[in-house]
């Protein structure tokens, strides 16, 4: 399917030709991702419809991509400078970021200016003023002027011009040649961006429709870039101990993030996620690695750049990027990059759908396809003023990620969008997340739902109630989805023995006392359930679960020890699984959902705890974890010390027991040993309970643990060591 085979929205823009006549161009000039294609706009002139429900006069703008500069003079005492650029276009002024401690800065920033002049002769020149940032002021390095009158529409032009020194007062009005103080590289493009208008008179237009139209025009062609900073290797040694304290600054589209600092390492691991928004084209992601210093400014260790336009859309990729510092190699940095298109085009009618697909990269083995129709959502949480939100939906399947357009000013959005995903593992889960879009801050969470692929009912519209971020509690609202999964069963089931793909879209783990407590309770629950199974067998031997059950178990034990063979074991496990499937689900190993909900907290709102109560709760959790880890470590250390003859007497006892056991097993088969052990234990317990009728014996630890408890662990060895 071609990008232009989809039905376009009823939108039109105007193109200012050389005779300065405005000509309406239908929206067939936009591709499915909402990007502007001027050649297709000109070809579509002959096919434009006779009536348009919406039109626009269009807006001419100037997009400037400030690339880099080289050969700048030394303005500071260290022989470097801190350059930045002030760009002026008429009465519009914009400033770049400051590149510290370098004479060859790389900004990689995009700026957009409005062309307000009606006549090309009245278009002002584009001026670049390069300055050096000081502590309390700025020093002028030079300037560059470029005329934009001869620019062609939608044709990018890469320009490299010398930076000329500013004239002194005595040189004003003279023809004195100015000294060159470096070169400046930038790309400039004259673009035509559509402005949405309604076919109805302005007096009849609702404010809601106008807001949605403006937002759709602004978000057209915008990409959402997710960057996961994974790790770096072979970084430069910046400290006297041969190590570094690296952190990374990431910049894209005028937004800058800073990672955490990893101390005393040249191979740091971050695993941090960052979100950016950028326009398609020349926007570049800049990663700069710095070494943190306690007493002075951070020192640059290297940098690299990635062009957003070179990345695949709706697919996560892993890249190892080479860092450069003063033209030399400075190590490598690993990032996971995911680019998602923001489909903001309005629908033409109630039955039209905007289709988006995540293309499978070359070499990726797939076993099927998943079609997801995001119909609507209802009763969402209102996160903005006026009791409304700006919701959109993000869908993730494996390492593929797509999102819907944003529906503004509503809590009952109607998306009506269709998405296609390649399926690499039918045992994967479709993750659906709903967010409220905010400008100038992070988007608000509105709900989530996880859908296993094998639980999908094809071509059936279902309502899924949204959950909170913990995925354990119900949240506000629901979402309506229609899904269709098609896959080949044999290739899909053969994937069971293949390793699962690494999910690069997983969010970073954060320290949480509730999560720590829940995980600790999960481990304790598993241990307790294993002990419960072993305790059940012990009670059957001791006739504590009833005479009938214990007698039947004794008969089964005799039959199993006499007749059971190795090939019977898989059949018994399979029979047990069938019984578990037929009978009511009672999990023997693993915490139930109710248990996890209880660990996560009650549904009603709990009163806030004081600082003292919080500290006490944390202390209790940490103390429990400390004691449990100590017991586990002690058991393994005792076993290791026993095998390494740290307790010689117990070592000789173990050797004697093993030799005697070998002689007995050489004469008597194992099945008869187990038969005698089980029958004698059961008969002894029956005699104690029904014949002698004495008090039940006190519970005692197993003999092997009693024997192992006599072996000192590492801490006890250090305490018993003579000085």
C-alpha cells in the first residue's frame, strides 16, 4: 500500500507560486504520517476537488538548522571559548545553547521563523551573531549575514560562511576588510505550513473545534523520540586514579536532559529513559559525555549525533555510537532509540480510519500480524482545567511502538484509528497506555491495560477497564478495542525454544518501599508454599490428615516404590497438570492476585504516615531482608566449609556415612530403601497416634539441617580465629 493510497482528510492549503497567486492544494500532498510533500502538492493541483470543507491560506516560514562552527578564536584563559549564536530575522530573535570549553562547537539545533513580508524584496536578511559566554557578560566573536530572497520553496540549502569580525567605531562606513574568525555551517529551508480553517463562518465556529484544528496543524509532522541511555564503554580517563565520573547531556529540539552520574568508572551503566518531540527532517539528537568534578566545571569527554530522519518509524533500534573528542576516538555509547509518528490528521467522516503500520525490519523473523482498531475511550480521568483532558493512546508490542493522534478537550475521545503490528512471539503481550498530553511538562498517566495475544477474540469489539500504573488496581474509564490476530501455529510454537527478544521499551526501575515490601512478601510466599507442600507429605506420613487419606497415601507409596519407573515421572506430572486444569484453580506455588493487591495496599485511601512511621516501616522491611539474606548465606557457607574441611571431624563423619550408603545401595536397590523408610515411618506414627495414644512429638528440624548447623559459617570462623 502506498503512503498516498489512504483516504486523505478534507484539508487544503495554499501554495504561493512565482506570480504570488494563491492556489488551493488538496491534502493529498500529505503522506500518512502527516509530512508535507511539495512535489505531490503540485501534481495534485490538477486533481483538486471542486468543493473543500476546510481550507487554509498557508504560512510561509523559514527553518534554520544550526549545525556547527569551526576555527573559533580562543576567548578564555584556557585557550578555549564558550560559544553560542544569536539568530536574528527581522524583529524575531532566537538563541542557541552554550557549548562550553570548545573552539569547534556543534549545536545541531533547529529554529523556525515566520516570513511576514508580502514582497520578496522586503524579506530581511538572516543574521547570525556568534558570542562567547562569560560569567557575567558575553564577548562578541563575529557575525554572519545571509540573504534569503533567492531561496526556493521546500528546497534545503546547506551553507558554510566565514564568521567576520565586527568593525570598530573608527572603521564604520569604510571598506576595510574584516578579519575571518572561523566558519559557520547551517542549513536553511523555506517551508509552507498549513493553517487549519473551517468552512463555516467564523461566527459559527466553536472554540473547541478551533482549538482542535490549531493543535492538529501544529502537531502535523511531529515525531515522538524515546531514548534509552543504556551504557558506555572505553571512556577517557579524566581523573588521577585512571577513572572518570561520567554523565550524559542529551539534547533534541531545544529540550535538554541530564543523566545520573556514575562515579569512578569508565564503563558506566545508566538504563535511563528520556522522551523528546522533534519535527521530521534535520533534527538531530546530540549526546555529550562529561566528567563530573567536585571543585570545578565538568570536563567534556566526547560527543556524538544521530539524525532523527535516518531512524525507522515505529520501531526500536539499538545503536552503538562512537564518541569523538577533538577529532579523536573517545569510546562508545549504547542507546535504544524509538521513533513514533504523531498522527494528528482529522477524520473525513464517521467511517474513515487513519491507518498506521510498524514495518518489520529486514532480517526479523515474524510469525503473524496483529491488527488493532482503537475505537474510543470513555469516562477518562480529567487532568486539565475545566474537567477535561487531551488524551492519546500508546500501543506497544515487543519492540514496536505506535500511538494515536491527540483528541483535545474531552474525556470521551473518539480515535477510530487502525494499527498494524508484526508479531514475532504469540506469547507476547499488547500493552495499551493512555496519557494526557501536556505542553511544557511531562504527560499525565490516564490508565493502562495489558492484553495477552492468545486471549484476543478476533473481530470483536471489547471494553477494557483501565488500571493504575501498578497494574493491580482499577482506575477511571475504559477503552474500546477491536483486534484481529493472524499467525502460523507451527512457526509460532517453535519460537518457544528460542530466546525472547530483549524489550528495550521497559521503563526504568525506581526505588520504592512498597515495591520492596511486595517483592519480599512474594519470595516469602513462595518459600512458605514449598514448605506447605513438604509439610503436607510429612503430615500424611504421621496420620495427621485423617486415617483414610494417610492409608491411601501409604498404598500409593508402596505401589510407587515397587512399580514406578523413570518414564512414569513425566506422565505423573502431566496427569497432575490435567487435574489442576479440571479442578478449581488452586495455585500451590505462587502468590495469588489478592495477595499482591494486599501487598500493594488497600483500595481505600490510606491516611498519610508520619516521618517516624515511615522510618519504622522501612527499618522493619530492611531488617527482614537482612535476616533472610543472612540465613541463606549462612547455609551455603556452612556447606562450602564442610566440603573444604574447615570442620575436619564432621568431614570424616560425612565420608563414613557416604561410604556406608554406597555399600548399602550396592546390595539393596533404591526403591526398596525408600519403601522401607516410608513404611517404617508411617507405621511408627500410626502406633504413636492410635495404639499408644501419647502426646504428639514436638516438631524438629530435618536431620541434615541439624548436622549442617554444627558446621561454622565464615563469620563464626573469623570470630573463632586465634589472634
